[in-house]
C-alpha cells in the first residue's frame, strides 16, 4: 500500500481548512504507513509464501503543544484471498479422515455437511471430500481400464461406464456451490452496509470536530463513536484504504481540537500498551500451535486487532513493535519451511515416478518369446503399477504428464502381450490334441497288471506330457484330471498288489539299523579316496535293502543320514565330493554303452540348457530385488530372494563342474 503523510499544519489552521473544505473520502491523505500481511494460499502445490512485512511505519507523538495529538500509525493492513474475505474467523480444523472413506460414504458425508448450513464451518471439509472423491473415482476408472486391457480389450474400443454415484456427487456439490454463492452475496451486502455505517460515523466525527460542547461531552461522544467503529465488521476491499485514511485523519483533527489533557492521553497510551503486550503474548503462543494454517489465520486476526488499537508511549513504541514483529517473523518462517517441505515431497514423488517410467520402459524393451517370460514380465509391470499407486502426487504441472508417460508404456506392454497370446492360441489347440492322445493311452493302460512294463510306459507318458506346452485354459483342468485319474488308478492297484509283499519290512528295518551301527563302528583309514569308496558301498547296501514300515521310514532315514554326515565330517568329505563320485560312476557306466559319445553330448547339452535357465532365474530374482521398496515386508521378501539366489548359484557351480568333466570325458572317448 502507498505510504502518505499528512501536511504539516498547525492545529488551528488545519481546523480552519477543514471547516472550509470538508475532507473527501476519496482524496484525504493517509497519515499512516501500512504494511500488508498477504493472504495464505490453501494449496499444497503453491509453496511460495508472502509474509507479513517486517518494518513498522514510523510515527511520532509530539512532546510540544501537540503532545495530546495521536500520530502513531502502527496498524498492519491484512489483505486476504477471496475465501477469507467471507471468513472473519478462522475455520475450526478437523482431523476427520476422508481418504479412508468409500465413495458412497463421502457423498453421504457431503450431504450431511450441506444440511448443517454453515458454509464457513464446512468449506474445508467439503474441499477435502471433493479431493478424496475425485481421487477415488479416477483410481476406479483407471483400474477398470487396466483390467479391460489385461483381459484382452482393445484400447480404441474402451468406453467409460456410467457412474451414477459420480452424478449424485456432482449434483450434491452443485447444491453446495449454490449455497456458497448465496452466502457470499449476503456477505457482500453486509460489507456494503458496514461501509455505509462507517461513512455515517465519519460524518458524525466531522460534526463532533465542529461542535461547541464541553470537553467531557465531546470526549464521551468521541469514545462512543470509536467503539461503534471497532464493532462494525468488514467492508469491501476497495474501500478499506481510503476509509482508514479518512478515519485516522479525523481522529487526529479531533485530538487537535479538543486538546485532551496529557494525563488522559497517557492513560489511553498505557491502556493501548497493555493491549498490545497481550497481542504479543498471543502471537508468541502461536509458535506452539501445530497447525500452520490455523496459526497464520490467527496471526492475521491479531494484526487486524493491532491496527485497531491506538498508539502507545513513545519510549515503548519501538520495543513493543519489535516484539510483535519478532513473533510474526518466526511464524512466517515456520510457514515457509512448511510449504518448502510440501514442495520437496512433491518433487521427490515426481523423481520416483520418473524412475518407475524408466523401469517400465526397460520392461517393455525385453525380448519375450515364451509364456513364462511374458508372465514374468507381466509380474514386473504389475509390481511397478503397484509401487506407483503407493507414491503420492507429483507437482500439478507435471503430474498428468508423467502419468501419461507411464500409462503409455503399460498400454504398449499389454498390447504386445495380447498379440503374443493371439499367435500362440493355435499352438495351444495342437497341444490339446497331443495331450488328449496321451490321455487315451493312459486310460487304455490303467487296468494292466504288467506292473513293470506299464509303470515304465506311464512314466514315459508323463514325461511326454511335461514336454508338451500349455493348452487352452478352458480345457486345461479337465484334461489334466483325466490323465492323472488314469495314472492314479494304475499306481493305486500296483500299491495294493505289492502291499501283500511287505511282510519282510520289519526284517529290512532291522537290517538298516544294523547297517547304521556298522557305519558308526567301521574303522576308516587315512586314505580319503578309500573312505569315500567305503561310504559309497554303505550307500549301495542301504539302497539294496527293501522297504521298511511306513511309520519308521522317516526316522530310520534321518538316523542313517545323520550317521553318514557324521562320518563325512570326521573324514573331511563334502556332499559335493559324494555327488561327484555318483556322477562319475554314472558317466563310467555310460561310457561302457554303445554310442556313449552321443549320450555324453546329450548330457552336456542338457546341463548347458539347465545352467542357462538357472542363470536367467538368478538374473530375474536379482532384478526383482531392485524393485522392492525399503520396508519390513519388503526386507523379508528380499531375504527370501537372496536365499534362493545363493542356493541356485551353489547348484549352478556344481553343474558347471559336471559339464567340464563331461566335456573332458567326451573328448577322450
């Protein structure tokens, strides 16, 4: 606001000029220097704060013949936003959690609030309900859209479903807007009435200045007009500055005219000082208020009250203003930090979403050729979408842009997935016919009593089943149940047949116990190779002993394994060495067969494929770890992945060693 100074006239001369030329409300000079406390923007997106000015305009109380003239102009004019124009008292904050409510509950709550009728008390809640409802509606529409794409729908054919609840919300919100508009119109009328009342008071002040009444009567009338002025509410913004200029000009002229006694003025200054000290204390208490919005609105009110108060003793003027200004500075600083934190959170969310966009771009750039690969990639993409939903909004100007980017990657991925599965649909039909043939063969063998040959035949059919790819989903479960039922029927009959042959299981149990004792009591040499051979012989004997009672199977196996492990530990023999010996014996037997070179080469190919597949799994697991956020549940999942990765690497190293040995034997064969 522009600072203006009153022309330095003597009181008598000013009174004469006033009598000749009444002061116009539009042209009177403002004797005050005013500072603005700018309105607070209620948006998390707008973090720039405009604060209460820190400099109090300078005024003076003359110590000469004009010592009874009030010239201190300390008031701070507060400019507010459109909403706060209508809100003369800060709206009570409410910690009601609208984000946890369903859309139906939000609409019901909105209707309840509108029925309460007090626009000032409900406007913040209505705004929060609107944000929550629109967010949930957008989320539901997006989930429906993503589900539509995942189920094979065409992007171009997608149509948004009618949402009666959304229409009901918009109608209810429209009713609120009508009530708010009506309320604002009423407030504007009240402000205009207040303006007219204050103009009437200005006219009465002019008449009082020209009055010939006694000092006491004049002063009592003046105080009454002052009280009336303070009791009147807000006026239109455009009239505030000129109105205050006229009012304070006339107040100064009144004090010049009546030349109020020094004692009375000192009493008034002392009372003003006490009131301003109380305002300083209230402003300092705001530093303990948790709500930034509530503290700032209260500060605006205190500045308005400060402006309404008169001057204080000259020797206390700077001190009391510096105290009030210091509290104001701290509140404004806290407000700046609050909005800076909000800004940083929005920026952090934006960066996190950009990183997810890059991850999504990497996911869709993979070369996917199998159903399993597509399913793994789908899990990755869905995990990215899941993480996306946990991140809050980005700055408004880029929020839609980064979502469109992420959504484009998802659309591209699911479109490619749809094309892939369209191409393999024909292959699945062929697979169904192949599996149907296996089912017919299994059902033809299920009643056979040639146990050995039929067992081999069914096992071969099962292996062939595994080699055949997937079938159409609608046939998958039915055909598998037929195949399994045929196999189960045969093996159940076989188990029943051999059940009568298990009378010697107790003898086998005794033989295995005796073998365990022999393993424990055997005197081993210092020759590691010889000891390894002895342990392998014990294993062959163990395998040569027949079945034991079923309820003893687990305990005797555990006891045997423990005995072997204890000897291996004593003899410094690892499980890898034992497995390697088994593998070498297997290879030695293969080398004795005709066409061993071809068999060895087949084994090398098998191991090589298995190593490659295991490496792919390890890479996928390690990649999945990278997607997991830092949380308690995520850390548990990470530990499980790391355990799988370490076990797979150990097994892969063993297979690599075997493949090297095979290649060596194949070259020597």
